[in-house]
C-alpha cells in the first residue's frame, strides 16, 4: 500500500496536467491554476521542513561547539528576518526591507560579480589550442569577444557582422540540435515518471 | 552617514576576500547571507503562498477544496517520523507527477518542434542565389544531432559526421562564452560603481 | 608561478583594470546612431509638462546594463520638465524603478505626486497594458506607496493613454513587444525602448516597421545619449570599462596559449 | 504488480483516452470555431501529434526493443569518470560534493535524470564508505534526494552509513546557494565535485572554485548557455541529452536504455523531416507547412 498510493497519485496528476495542456477551456485553465496554487502551498510547507532541518543541524553544531560563531550568525539572521517582518511589516521603509536592501541584496550582487573574476581565470586556462576542437572553441570565442567589444561598432563593420553571423547560423544550429536532444530526453524521462517506470524517489522500505 | 551603504560596502569587501582564499571574514558574510536569505524566503512564502493562497481563501472565502493541499503539505512533516515517513511521498509524487505531465508536451513543443521548424530555410534565396548560411544551418543541425545518436558506435560515416557536429558545438560554446563576457563584466562594474560612488564617495 | 599565484594575479589585475577604467572619464566625441538621435529628438520636441510613462520592465540582474539608459533618459525628461509616471511589469523591477526615480528626481528637485509618481507592479502584464488603455485608475487604484490615484495631483486629468505623450519601456526581455502589440495600433501611442545589447536585434523588425519609434541599446546607446546631452556619466564609464575588460580577457586567452605552448615545448 | 499489470494500467489509462482524443480532435477542431475557450485548443495540435508519436515510439522501444538481450549505447566519456571520481575520493579519504544547480525544480525532467545519477553515486559512496554531501536550494529536491540516497545506501547494503544531515537545503537565493556551495567546496576540499542538473549563472562560480582546489569535476546540464562554462572549467561535461542517456548507462536500467533508443528513433524522424522540409521549401518557397 505504502508504495502503491504515491505511484497512483503520480500517474493521475501527470495525466491531468498532460491533458490540460491541450485545452483552452476555462475549466481546464482553472484546473491548471488550481494545481499551480496547490503546488505553491505544498512547496511552502516543504520549505518549512527544509528550514526546520537546517535549524536543527545548526543547533546541533552549535551544541557540539563546531563552527559555533558562524552557525550562530546564520541562525540569528534567519530568525531576525521573520521577526523584523512581524514587527515592522514588509512595506517600503520597514526594517525588513532595509535589511534586504542593505545586507542581503548587496551580498547577492557581489557573489554574482565573482563570476567576472572566474570568467577571467577560466579564459586563461580553458582556451588552449590543444587540438582541432579546442582551436575552434578558441577562435570562435576570440572573434565574438572582439565583436562584442562595445567600441568595435566604431572601428570595424566586418568583425561585428561576422560575430552576428556566427551567432545566428553555425552557433544557433548547434544550439538547436542540443535543445532538440534535451527536449527528447526530457520527454522520455517525464513519461517514465508518469508511468511509474522511474521511481528512484518512491522506492525504499 | 548612510549606514546602509557602509554595511553594504563592508559586506561586499568581505565577499571579495574569498578570491584570496577562504577565511573567517568571508565565512561570516556567507553565514549571514545564508541566514538572511532563508529568512527572507520564509517571509515571502508565508505571505504569497500560505496567507494569500491558503489561509485567506480557505478561512475568509470558505474554499474547502484547499483542505487537500493543506493536508498534503502537513504530510511533508511526516518525514520527521520513522513510522509515517512514507506519507511524505504522496505530496512528492503529486508534485513530480504534475511536473512530468506538463513537461511532456511543453518540452516537445518548445525544445523540439520549434527548434526544428526554425532551422528550416530554403537553400536558394528569393533572388535565386545560393543560401550558404542556410546550408551551414542544415549541416550544423544534422551533424550535431548525429553526435547525440547513441544507438551505434561513432565509426565510419556516422563517426565523421558526428565529429563535424562537435566542431559546430565548439563554435557554439566559444561564441556563447565570448557573448556572455559583457554581462558578467557588467556585474563587476556594477559593484565597482557602488564601491566608488556610494561607499567611498569617490565618484559622484 | 603556481596556479594559486596565477589566479591571484589574474583577479587583482582584473579588479585594477575595471577600477582604473571606471574612474577615467573620456571626453571623446562618440558618433550618434540614428535611433538614439531620434529618441533624443522626440523627448526634446515634447511640450513641457507632457505625461510620459516610464516602465521598468527588467530584472535586477540586467541592472548594470539598463541603469545607465534609465538614468540618462530620466535626466533628459526631468531637465525638460516633463512629468513621469513610473511603473513596472516585472516584480523585480519595482523596487529598482522606485529607487531610480526618487534618486534622479531629487537631483532635479522634483516633487513626488506633482512632477512624478510611481504606480508599482502589475502581474499579468498583457491585461495591465490593455486595461490602462481604458482607465489607468482601474488597473492601479493606488500608487506604490498606497496613495489613491484620485488624491495625487499629478494624476488628475489623466484618464488613459489619450493623455500620455509617450511610453518608454526599459526591457531586458520581450515586454516591450507587448507594449507595441497591445497599445501601438489601437491607441497610437509613441513607444520608445531601452534595451540590453543582447535584445537589440530582436527589436529590429519593429524599428524598421515604425511600430517602435526608436530605441537606445545597451551601454553604447546610453553613452551616445550621454554624449548628445553633454552629461558623460555611468554609460561613458561603463563603455570604457567594458572595452578594457574585453581586451583584458582577449589578452588572457592569448597568454594562456603562450604559457601552454611554452610548457609543451619545454616538456618535449 | 510489476510488468503485466503495469502494461494494463498504461493501456487503459493512457492509450485509450489518447487515441480517442486524437481521432476526435480534428473533428472537434474543424467543428468549433477557434475561440479562446475551446475544449481542444487548435494551436496545440502540433504538440499533440508530436506527443502521440513520441509516446508511441517510447512504448514501442520499451516493449519491443527492450526485450532484446543486449542494448547497445555508445560510450559517454564523462561516465567512465564517475567510478574514477568516487574511487579517488575514497583513496584520498575526502568527501564528494554533488549539487543540482539553481535552475531546476522537481518539475524539471533534468532534475530527475540527475537523481538517477545521484542514486548510482550514492550506491558507490555507500560501499566505499565515502562521505556524500548534497546541498540544494530547493527543499523539495532535498526531500527527494534524501529518499534517493537512502535507497542507494540500502541497496548497497549499508543503511547505517546514510546520514540525512548531509543532504540539506541551504538557501532559496541563487547567490546565497552559490556562496554556500563555494564555502563547502573550499572547506571540505572534496576530491570530486558533481554538478548535474539545471544551472544558471552560479555554474562557473562553483566550477572555478572546484577547479581551484583541484577536484575532479563532472558536470552536466540542459542549460545551453552554462554548457559553455562547464566545457571550459570542468574535466568532463555531459552535454544536454547525454545527461539523460547517462542515467541509463550508469544504472544499466533496461527501461531507461530502451527509452534512449526511442529518442534515437525520434531523432532519425526529425532528421528526415528536416531534409524533406528543406528540399520542399527550396523547390516551393511559398510553402510553410513545416512552421509550427
């Protein structure tokens, strides 16, 4: 029983969502929205489970004295956000938004910008003309790099045009073929899931 | 004094210290970011999912059907129990099944059909000229598809054709890399702008 | 040099290249592309106190590229004493739009509610765009701060698109297409675009058909605009920094190959 | 249960409604004017036909080709490395870090394919007694991954070595997650890093950090743009569909292997379609029957 019910739920949910794709009828659309809302509700509960596990792990680490200061910072920060939201709301000018704007958002932007550095170190290491394929990779990257340089528009017509041609034709052709493969792989995987042929996640016990 | 900019600036520098090596300052910023972002997610989902989609419609408008996702959501908590743990697989199965069901036609249409149909162009243009770019697309598409043919060893014709496909893929990877440098650098320029303007007040 | 030291050198040089190139302001005369000139001319030709909608249709991640455009266009609008109605069709663009408007309005001493207003974000963008053609107040009963539109002086007499001189959509995706398709023909609105460099070609067909009046594309477009106004700012700096960064990356690729072939030669 | 009753379920639950749907749909479509509210949305006809052809190909492959004794799949270089990667981590007495990327949720088939590889890696780490660390940005993925890894440890015969705390939710923010994974990689210094799933901008942040500490990195994703970064920064990269095929290759699961065959059949059909359409459009430029 315990293994059968999830499989049936999976099959039914999959079939319903498969069929609704082909319908524009208000009933089908409403059902789709309904399932989406349910999805978000269940997701939110799962988030609470994940956060509970996270807090549990952190508390245990603190008790064991492992990385105590850092885990404490995490926990305090985690608790502070809901607290701030309860005390001052989440509207403009609230401490909650201030914390987001001045602490969280800048850190996120900075982590994102680490990419610029990693692009640099990767381009030093990753574009060596070891063989024909690597050379093609190198040449394509160099042409597009030059063509995308903002002032290139004032220096030359050929390089930007060549860049666009590469992007629109040979590069696009490969991308399309990769996408086609991904579409097919995704489809068969999804089908196996619905038919219960793929159930790594539901096995056990 | 704008304390927000001071805090943001110091935290920006703390994150950058990771580029030297992992260190307590980075670790502090990282722990803070993890905690804040989890807390932020909690607040957002509490408001947008639990309150807006569940509590208000269920209790203010009496949409009783919402008891189903409520129960399914609560089942997730059975994970903490050894005996009832399997119950949490029911909401998981619902989410996985629903996702898979809508993925089949959506993936086939967006990823496969549209890509096929966008690649097709006549080999002779309206002016009667040979369409070289069209031929490049045709060869590129078919040879890359050949690379993804798994049922046969890549030898002989299939092998050489698939090899041409790898050349096209290398063009794609190289071009994509070159193409994205601009936006990646933009993020760094954005931070430098912040540091010089709002944090150090060096630029106006 | 071991790998770690090479990485540190690369990181430090990149940071130095960006900072130095960002501090420099070049007084170069950039040639202006026709589309940027057309955008400038349009705003220049509007009678003062015209109503202009500025829609922040982008996400935070494209801010570095879009912000120079929004800055220079808003500077132009405020300096010409046009009145600005800000809004967003992307949840993430909302806070950005509000902050950007406030910052630039302060520069020009403009008052909230009299010279500019920010309506906030509406999901289901198509119905929002369509609905505003009937009644802006119906779609946005309140502004971003929760004030009722009826109580905002700027909004008195503004019913729908008929009172709007132009829409400026700052987009990193295809939101501007919806502005074009759902307002252009029906309401005869003049639509200007501000786009990331990657999106420019997407809008070429709309530009050549005239459905999109004109566009400012990427930091190059923004720098050209700054050039016309004689206000070299973020775009001018970013243009130089981007160019320097690209050259730096090209040099790194070449240096990587030199190092590789040297080692291979030594190895043999 | 098993195969026979499964087939019955498939037959009744899928084939019958679908085939009647297919027969009826053109009639419904022809009869009803195209409205925004039709039961059958005519715009989705290409997707419907494609779905039915694909489903037919998959069922054919599972039932007919799947019976064959030997199912050949060409070698995929990244996969040989999986064993090597686990072996190296054991030898060096370090951990393995496996993470599915920020772009995916459990709805995405790529995430499921990544789970299959995770299940295989988990079996290996269980028998080698090597620590497996799995940080993720999505609590649902965490829950599923816990099931998958637990199952892998049970299958390998070492249920007691399974530690649910090592499969954890770390942050819903893209760069919070990236910062955390970077921290984990640089502190635990794993011998091997698996980056399999749907990645966004965080791909290179993680891959370069893994590279800096000298880990073997096996990446695979369906995000075409991030593939470029993985190719440049990782030791092995599973490109798009290879990731899906990989899960069959590794687990030697006959069902997955035969669906890979179905994908190949469909690819052949697509190639023929493209050739015919290109020739057709060259001879008759005004035609557009191949436009969807």
